[in-house]
C-alpha cells in the first residue's frame, strides 16, 4: 500500500483507463473500492529497475 498525492483529474478516471505513475508502473482505478474522494488504484504492470542491477556491479 502506497499513500501519495494525485492530480485532481486522476480521481475522475473511469474503470479500465490506465495511467503510469512515475517509476512505479501502470495502474487502473479499482472498480470496487475507488471513489472520487478516495481513489484506489491497482498496479497492472510494474516497471523494471535496471539501476539496481548496475549498482550491484
């Protein structure tokens, strides 16, 4: 669970619309728990962290 701040327009997304949250992945609004006052997003695709591989070397 991550708590953060959003642009107001993201609270108005329809179910099925997809957005990318920087450096985290792609998300879609939760059809059951999301409201315009308290939006809830589900991650559908995570992003790879290629910098972690470079740092290990």
